[in-house]
């Protein structure tokens, strides 16, 4: 049975009207309000200035990937120090490129949750000083809300729509019903898919591979998988007996690590040396992650259909977050959306990975609706953990939807 609160939400949904504000490029019109967005939730220092139509007037991004590849993963204090060293320059660059003065801004939007506490703290401290100095409103941003809404900067997408957000820190399925109105259908019970891909890449020492030395783990696996045989190591898709929309990647990663150890023993090589079957392991890893994401998404779509959570005309799935830049995963998800009659929308890769633009856009959306805009002197705390939306996971679990089988024949 569906709980009363959700039935009430349904009723509300029928009366919701969504204004669409189209994205355009070029200069801000003189009447358009301007928002500076600042992102430091993980390992990217980003800033951007947008006008109300979604035109990007100036942006700057400093990625820490290379440093973290050398240190074997993100060390929070290293990430913090790099944010500290770069934030002022990155924000100034975004402002200079936009030709906008701080006095011309209508608000500053900054990621304050969820993420690495030490990283979030740098962006928040900088932003609070900035808004106080220039006497500007402050808009605290939820990083996953920003990933979910980015697509609306690029094309007209009306609420409600389903989102699958997959990144280095998170994976979640939610119905986006408004700028600050989400129904959470499922999330990861252990680690995020990007984290798993990064760890597998590290265990395979892909940083020593001539083609991968500068690539994030996820990108390295995607590249090597193109020339791999995914059928050589058939890893079991996680959570086959759990009929909900949650994810789990830790067990899969453990199986992959065991396979890597076995192959190292067979080839007589030590950990830290590249295996000859590295492409096949990459392909099998990528396929298992894609199949798991696709199955949970399939169930989420069926749940939404059963409960009328998406419009009957042109229901949409939005796929975003760093891992969504993976073309193989996009194809896997597109098989599900084609089968179920949804349109699939993915922002281009540069807007899937973390950046200041998506935070500024979230600020624009909130400014337009007058939601969550604070005066400059209000003290705001960062929150390393912060769920997104109303938790519907029990209802999804209770529905226990069985999936029809679908052949995941994904071309490389
Ligand atoms: O969204 P994002 O930039 O940062 C977080 O919010 O976590 O996502 C970063 C993650 C990393 O784990 C990275 O390995 C993964 O996205 N990633 C990819 C690809 N590009 C980045 N994973 C798979 N395939 C890719 N092409
Ligand atoms: Zn992210």
C-alpha cells in the first residue's frame, strides 16, 4: 500500500506547473540576474558566473586528479590544501572571464553538502567572507541536487523526471519533482560506482599504463575496456535477490580484486605490475557496473509507472554525475529507456563531472523560485553527509518489483 503522504504528494503533483527558462549562450541581458557558483565538495575547485537564462559568462576549474593519481587516492588533507591554494584564483578567473564585478552579482551559490568535510569547508569559508565583503545573498547548494538539475540549463526538461546520479561519492535514483523536491527511490548501501572504478583502476596500477597515466580511474577503465573481452571474467551482477532500487558495489569490487590476484599468480607477477589481461578485466568490470545500474534503474522506472510518478507524455530519465560520462554505461541505460518508453537525457561529459557551472545553475534555479536564499550574515555549516529528498526506499522495497529479462547486448 502506498502511504498517505505519498498519495497527497501525488495530488500536489497534478497541480504543479513548471516554468521553463531556456538556456542560451552569449552576453547577459542587462535585466538578467547574475549568480556566482562555487564548488569544492571533493577534488575539483570550480567557479562560474551565469545569468538567469543559463548563459555561462565565465568559468574556471582546477582539477586535482593528477595529484590524487600520484598519491594513490584522495587524501582529504591534500585535497583541502589544494582547494585552499586555488580557490581565490579560480573565483577571480571566473569573474574576470565574465567581465562581471562582484557588485553586479545577485547572489553567490556554494556547495555545502554532501562531500569531504575538509574540502567543503574551504569553499564555504571563502564564500561567506565573499558575500559579507560584497553584501550579497548566499545560496547553500546540495551537490546532488545540482547534478540533477544541470540538464535543465541545457535543454527544456519539465518536472517531474527520474534521475540516476552516479559519481565518485554517490549513486542514487530519485524522482525530481521540483528544484528542492525529490523522492529518493534508492542509493548505494556501500561505496559509489566511481569510487569502485577508481579503486579497481588503482589495484590494476593503470596509472602505469601508457594510455592511462593522466586519466581518472573511471576514464581509464572505459578506455581499456574498448579493446577487452568482457565475457572472459563473468562477474555476477550485485543484489540479484534484492527487489529494490538500492545499489552495492563493494562485493563486486571484492570479486574483481580476487580475480586480479588469481591472474597475478597465474602470470607470476607482483601487485603493481600491469597484467596482460588488463583490458579484459576492465571490460568485465565496466559491464558489471553498467548491468547493475541498468537493472536498478529498470525497477525504478517500473515503480514510477506503477505509481504514476512520471508524466504519461514523454517521461524522462536524466543520467548525470561523473560516471555518467561513460559511453558504455550510457548505452546500457539507453537499452532500458528504449524498452520502457522513456526519453534519456545526459548532459555532455564536461557537465557530468564536477564544475562550478552546475552550482551556479542550481543557484539560478533557486533564485528564480526564491528558495533557500540567505542574507550574507547568516552562519551556515557544511554537512559531509546529506540525504536527498523524501525517503521512499521502504515503499520501493515493499513493491518488490520483478524485472522482465532484457538482453544487455551493448556494442563496445
Ligand atoms: O561527479 P564527479 O566529478 O565527482 C564526484 O562528485 O564524485 O565524479 C567523479 C568520478 C570519479 O570516480 C571518476 O573515476 C568517474 O567519476 N568518472 C568516470 C568517467 N569519467 C569520470 N567513470 C567512468 N567512466 C568515465 N568516463
Ligand atoms: Zn559530483
